[in-house]
């Protein structure tokens, strides 16, 4: 066990290395639009991460935020994600999204229960200039599901580069 002064030194060094900030504080409040706008003003492009917290079963080794899939919880989650996207729309404007990763949980648990609705909203709101990268459970990679993933953007005004999804199977 490190001494308190060494531990503090290591924490400070890691914080500066990882965040580039001299200090940061965790606060139990939502930042104002003005505070967020200031943080986004110098950003020219950004990456987007969509967390899908649902799984068919909970794996004991997984440290991520997750819960058992329930249709009513998934529906509420879709609506919450869309509201948050709307919040950020005014902050990022038409700045390009250059990477888009969907992780979890197991995102493919929502393939036929809200995923398309969230993707449509994201592509309607943001300037998507990238492909989608999505985690999947190996058992979800059926021909029907793969078709749903690969054609998720068909019939929209999204550029062809954004119509494809790269699936990364999890072997759990």
C-alpha cells in the first residue's frame, strides 16, 4: 500500500496525464448550457459513444453498467437517449461526428426494440461522417439480425459511408 503522500502524488499525476486538467471535481449537478457550450466551442469534430445497458444475462466478470433487458425499460431508455441527443444538438451544431461506437451491455439486445429509432434520431440530428461500430453477442449474429444491422441506414438521406456497421462479437 502506497503512503498517503505517494498515493496523492500518483493520483494527481494520473489525473493530469489522462485529462489534461490541473484539477477536476465530481459534482452532483447538471452543468448549465452555457458551461457545456464553452467546453464545445473549440471542438472541430467529435466521436460519439452510445451505451446500451441491456443484456439477456448478467456476466459476473463484466464491470460495465448493465441490467437485464426488459421491453418497458428499453422503451424508456430510447426516449431518454433521444432527449439527450436533442440537448447536445444545439451544442455541437453541424460539427462532424468522425467515430461512432455502440457498446454496452449488449447493444444487439435492442436490435428490434428501439435501436433503429435511436440510430435514425442520431443520423437526423448529427453530421455523421463515419461508420457505426457496435458490440454484439455472438448468438445475436443471425442472418436476420445482420441484415437489420447492415441496412439500418437504408432509405435515409445519410451518406453511403454511414450506412454500414462493423460488428464486433463478444464471445461471452
